[in-house]
C-alpha cells in the first residue's frame, strides 16, 4: 500500500478562478497523484480555455449540460475506475472546485488509510475549514452513532474519528468498494447526493474523519445548509424522500432517526425563511416527485451528458 495510485476528481461549474486555485493546490501536494480528472459541468465562463492553457496535463471531461454535483462526481468516478480499474487506482480523492487542500492534505489521508489497524476504511474525510480557519459547519462529519469502543480506539490510535457519512469536499474513497457498490446517483443533481453515496459505501464498513488533513472550503458565506435555500429546497425534499424510501445506505433504525431530525430541520428552515411560500412550494413538489418515482439510472444519465473528453498527462 506504500505506492498506492490515487486519482483526484474535481467537479466544476463556472468558478474558473477558484478552480485554478484548487488545481494549483493539488499540484502542490507532498504526495504525487497518479491522475487528475476535472469534470466541467458545461461551464461558460472560460473554464475550458483556462484548463487547456494552464493545466494541459490533467484529464478533462466536459458535460454537454450541467449535471450537478451528483452527475459530475459520477462522471469523474466512472472515468477513474474505467481506466484505472481496481489495480491501477486504489483510491479516488473527491473535491469541489472551491476546495483548496493544504500541501499535506492527501498525505495525511493516505497515512490514515495505511495505518488504520482494522484495514483500509471505506473512506476518509478531511477537516474542512472556512477562509478564517474555523471548522466549516457545512462539512463537519459527526461521530458515528453507537460506535463500538474497539472501533473508536482503533481510529483514535491514528488521530481519527469514526464517522457514518461525509461530504464531497475532500474525501478519499476506496476504488474497489465504489466499483462494488456503485457510483453516486446522478439524478440527485444536488443536495444529499454525497450523503446517500457515502452512507452506501460505509454501511457495514468503517470510515474515518482525519483532522490532520486540512482543506479550505471557500464558500461565499460561513454557515450550514440550514440557511434559506430558496428554490433549491425542492432537491433537499425530493432527494431525502428517495434516500429514505429507495436507498440502501441506511438501515431501518437509522432511517427512522434521520427522518425525525430531517423533519425538525425542515420546520426550522421554513420558519426562518424570508420567503416561506417558495419553500412550501418546494416541499410539496419534492414530496410528490420523490414519492411518485425514483431516480433514473446513473449509467444512462452520464452517458447522455458526456460531450467530450480531453486526456492529459498521466501525473500531477
């Protein structure tokens, strides 16, 4: 495991300058990457030209339409596993285009993966901070509920914490496990796609939060997803219905617990909104659409979305 090949997947949409910062930080990692894949979700801000000029060595997958975070990471992971397989690529490092990893971020993730006494975890998540150094509440994993003492001790021995889910803001996932359990569900588009995917990977396995691996999440504001979401609330509701009724990521007891906390959070979000009518419309539509039919097959969605790809260099 000392010479593991790792592929980084970065998903972007119309954030050219932040993307350039993220890719420069990836280039500056103390551990070399086997491959970097950038998924361009049909950006129209000059992202394609910037990538061709400044990062010609990276592989670029360009979607014909914006597939959202869910579709973007599905496209990127599909590309990583298709060419790298489970022999050439042992792990995939996922991150958003506004995520700036510290130079040792990947090295710390790999060290935890190697040193974990109970074997390589399903995934390992970085510590995510905002621009002022505070832990970002949008991406701070919670300790795994009901974790056993032995699992807690094994994680603590290497400076980590057991977790049950993670976000797409810097997470190292096991390539073989992704091949076994499937890609992110592209039809989620945004919201809860990372929760569904990571809980599906982790179920019955172990996962870690690694505070020593630090990335900066350059969101415009500091806060959690409970902030007034506007029209996007539709995706939160629809996708949660899909999660609780059709996903295998959570067991029945976990679904009951998360469903209860979700209802309480929805109530707080609507009550605190400056435009409750918009959220209530999203709530009704989301409940109806989520109950009526499930997500479409990811394989079909990503096949339809790819308009072009540009193979780059083999190393970062």
